[in-house]
C-alpha cells in the first residue's frame, strides 16, 4: 500500500537546514509542504519538498542518491527546493521552487515499477509540484514517471519531451562565466584561461565541450573512475587531476554535489572566478564574505545553473527550442546584472541576487 504524509520531524529539520536564512520572510519564506512517500512493494522511499509557490507551481528535479540516513535526505531536499525558488525567481520564470529525492543507489535500487510508483505520488499533489531529471535520474526515467503523472518535464524526445537538461544547464553556466570574465578581466575571451571542472557527469562534460571550444585549458576531477576514463577519451587535450580545488586556476567550476566552497577554499583558492553548475555551493553565508574580501567573483549558483529549469519550463509552456535557448543565453545578462549590482552597492554577489529574488516574490504576493 502506498502512503504519503507530512511529518513533524520535517518541521524540526526545516528550522535547522536553511543555509541562508533571513529574518524577513519575504526574502526567505519557509517551506510550504514536505511529503514523505513510501511504497512497500517497490521499496520506494522518497521525499518531495515544496518550498514556495508564490510565482507559480513548484518545478524541480528528482534526485536519486544513496543517503546514509533519512535526515541527510531531508536536509538535502530542503536546501535544493529552496534553491529552486531562488533559481526560478532570478531567471524571471513564473515558477515556484520544489525538489524531490529518492533514497537509494540508482545503479542498484532503481526500477520501472519504483519510478511509476513515485510518479503516482507526484500526481497526488495535483500540479503543485512538477518534477524533472536530476542527479541519478534520466530522461528515460521521466518517461516512466510520466506513466503515473502528467506533472513531469524533461522526458525523452520520443516520449514527447525535450530530453536531458544537461546541455542547457551547461550553456547557462558558460554564458554566466562569460559575464564574469568580462567584469574580472575586461574580456569574455577565455583563450589560455585555466578552468577546473569538478565533476564530469552529464553537465560537466557539456561544460568542458564549451570551454575547450572557447580556447580554455580544462582540468577535471571526478571520484568515479568510469567517468574520468570517458572524459579523458573524449577530451585528450584536457588533464585529469586528483583535486582541481588546489590547482592553479583562473576559474573554479563546481559541477558535482554542493557544499564544496568552504571558508578554507575561499581563503586559499587561486581562482579569480567561481562559476559552476552545482547547487548550494557555499557551506555558509560567511564564505561569501571571505570571497569578497579576497576579490574572488562568485556567480550565485542559482543564476548560473538555471538553464535546466528554463528548458523544463519551456517544455511545459510549448516554447520552441530556439526560444528556450535564447532565454538560457540571456543568463549572461542576468549574471552581469547581479555582478554590477553587487559592485555598485558594495555588497556580495549573493546579496545582490537575493535582492532580485525578494523583489519578485514580494511583487507576486
């Protein structure tokens, strides 16, 4: 029997896991809904978090990951869903923020029946949450989830969707990086610049393609040996290293799991720019202050990596692919506006981005 329920334990965790909490709820509203999903027949254990729907239905991907404990999964889904509110608002989309996680190793626990069961849970929310692909899930998985709900994006082309969001996500990171380069070095020319790409999964590979095409030197790291081997075969001109964070870089591009930009890294990195696809890159608000004091330009992750949600929204709105790509390329101007606002107001880039988000959420209310 399948069940879905909210939990008082989730309420407790909510108060503990908002990384950039702010006393003004118009800037950082609390989560609206957290749903725990269980299906004994398939072994499904999932959590759906709806952070905010002031601008529209909550859209965000479903991540499948072998969390060590359910509390870890709760913390992750709360942070990720909150980030989606900021991402959609900052990108100018009429969407709220939501996210979901399925607890389990996708290589071991994923099955068609499990994904169909999960789709039925998504459907119980009646469109308040629209799911899409993320770490550990694919467009093929979205097709299976779509058998249980119509509230799904990023399905395969054969399934009526636009396919994987990784190329558009990488494109948004690339254009955001160009905006930062123009302000840091006075030119968007990346020829000879060294970029450390951390994580060479779906998005990291696409970003490396754009970077090498622009003349950049790419260093790459990934703990997963098959990913490293595939990357090395595809990009013989790039170099695989154990740790890009400690390398001599012009740009650090985190494209794996979040939480890699610590105070220690902020105080030691040689990179002049941090711009990548990972969510929740900073471990605490104080990291921004350290970066700012050292003159390191951080493009807020929910600006740089908004290409995927733009594609998913465009798919839902029946845009043409050309229109969606134009919107993704426009992240160049959005990132530039954030960086210019930070410079003119003498505030951090994160604070500048949050001002934009707060204005949109306030207007929506």
